[in-house]
């Protein structure tokens, strides 16, 4: 297991390695595998990239993200202007049924609601929004309502996880109840944990994925 100091060094190196975060001062504190990030950035996408970089470091158990988005470097945009940009950008995305997504913007925070059939569509909506200048944060409340009448096939999910070259050798237990999938077991990184969720969401009929995988600190 890495010491707090060793893990802190690895996280700082991972953040500095990202071109988008070059030259940005982000504070990193590590206690028992839990990483706390502090500081400020000028866009939401940079805030998310810092959190993602920290989570992907082996040995990180959890990330507490306290980075602020300060837009002093950019021209001011009203909430109405941000909302109109979001509506326009959704029209250019084939994977976002924009007529089923509602957008509300308040003090730079974007609130997404509505219902979609697939989780990848929900993630695509967030991805399209996070790159926009003026966005301080995103609350993605879009619900997944599957049109599939098929029962979730547990073995299909297990086989997909086993095929995956990143987590194929990891002991992951899949449980299915109605339209919900629960993942249990241990993985070596947040990246592996997120990859397992991504695979489970691809199964037809899935409305919820409960990712209870534990990130092992035996690194």
C-alpha cells in the first residue's frame, strides 16, 4: 500500500500530466487513500478532468472534490445565453433526443431533466454541456426509462465483463433484481470501477446500476 505522501505525489503527477490542466494550481491532500482536491479553475470541464485524473491513480479509494469554477477569465454570460447554447448544441447531437431533455440554468449551474432510453444518451447530454464556457456545474437528473420488454440477462453482463481486457480478470459479482443491476467485489482503481458500470449499463432493460465495487488499497 502506498503511503499518503507517495499517493499524493502520484495524484499531483497525474493531474499535471493532463494538457488541459497544465499550469493550474490544484491542492492535493491524501489521508488513508481518500484524496481531497482544492483550488480553482476557469471551466467546469477542467474541474471534471482533475477529478477524473485523481480517480484513475492506483491506490485512490475516494475523491473529495472541492475545486471552484471561477469565470473571471471569460466574458460574462447570462443564464438565458447559456441555456440557448445548450439547446442549440443538443440539436447537433444525433445521440441526444433533445425533445425529451429539459434544461434549466441558474447562476451558471445547469440542471438537466427528462427521460431517455439509454444511459449513454444521458452521459452524452452532460458531455455536450460541460465544455461550454460559463457553466459552473451540472446536475444531471435525466431518468432512464427503457422501452425494452426483455428481462435483464445476468450472464450477458458477466460475459461482457469477462471479455473486457481492463477488468476481465477481476472478481466481480453481478446481481439482478427487476431492472436494477448491482455490482459487488473488489477492483484496483476507480477506472476499473467506472468501466464495470459502463458495461452493465449497456444491457437492454437496465434502469439502474448500483456500483458497490470496492477500490482495493493493496497497492
